[in-house]
């Protein structure tokens, strides 16, 4: 399972099923507000077993591709393959 597949699973948990989800989907397209954004970040940390110290880089304007770009280096540093 790819990092994007796992991230899509987090999206489903936080926002419910989303049609036409792509790497260019913005967090704001998921009808997220700032409280939803925080829950999204916490769910990402739980799903991947990571600490998103740079979570402030994930905003409502972030695309899923950008989120994957933040997550994958943390996985590699833990020895997990993306």
C-alpha cells in the first residue's frame, strides 16, 4: 500500500468517502475547517506512526501531494518504505 493509499484512508476516516480524490485535491476541498485540519493531522500521525513536528506546514491550502511529501521523509527516517 502506497503512502497516498494510506493517506486516502485517513481522508475517509476524517471526512468520509470523497469522490475524485487526486494528488491535487486540497485539504480545503474536503470541506475542512481548522478543527478538521487538526484532526486530520492527528489521524495522519496515528496512521503512519510518526510525529509531524512540521505540522504547521500542512494548511487548508495544502494538496494531498504536498502532505505525502511531508510524510514520506519521516517514514524513510524510521526505516519504513513508502
